[in-house]
């Protein structure tokens, strides 16, 4: 009986406290004067830097849609976009809204990106673990995601995926394994 009384008192106390708030609600937005905004947050440059600015642009990443095809999805990246930042966004996977619509990623959730750069229109992506540990269908979609995403940031001749600096032979839809995979190899995986 004593335990029941304690539980009831805790329950009533929590209900009572949940109706309290420390912040008064305001039915309309309040105007804050520019002179009252601290730390230079309204400046055109980043506070505490020597005039640095960050501009963002939208770039597509390719994720797997509900039908198992690759589909583009927009992401914001710092301008100018580079392969490292866009592959970093790709490794984050679909957003919560995209996931609720059935979108997924076939790239491993814990895949660590070591380096990513574009040289002579070829993207070089160095990851910590090889992709050949994935199933065949996952390999195809994962490599397709990387190839198509890299294309839009300058890797127009294709990509080379390395695992700890060792070039990997990538599976393409025609069943072959090649070192340099290009956009034309993965056109068949795009959502029609």
C-alpha cells in the first residue's frame, strides 16, 4: 500500500509540474532590435574570423528509392562543393522524411570516409573497409550511389574506390568488375 501511495503522489506531482512553465508564451513573434543581437551574429561574415564567409549550394546525392532504383535527392553543401563534402552527405543516408517514404542507402552505415578528391575528372574515394563485403545487389547500388553522386561535383570520367589506399575492383551492372566506374555504367539503375 505504501508503494502505491508513493507512485500516486509521484504521478500527481508530475502532472502538476507539467502544467507549469518557466517561459511565458507569446501569441505573436517579438521584434528584437539589431542593437540587441550579441556577438555580431547579424554580420555578413563569420564572427571571430578575418572576414570569412560560408555560402551553401544545393547538390544532388543519389539514394535508393522504394522501388530499388537510384534517385536524386538534394543536399546543402558549402560552396564550392567538393567530393569529400558531398560523399560525406551521402554517407549520412536519407533524411527522416525520405526514410519514412521508403528511401534507403546501400552504403554501410558505419562506412568511414578517409579521403575523397577529384583529379583529372576522376574521383578518388578512399574508405576504411572494402565494399565487396556487401551482397551483390547492395554492391551495385552502393557503387552506383557513389558514381552518380560524384559525377555532379566534377568526377565526369568516373570514380576509383580505394579501401585503405588499395584500389578496389567495382562490380557494375553487366557483371564485370572494373577499377574505374563511370556514370554510363550505372544509367540502368536510375529511376525511370
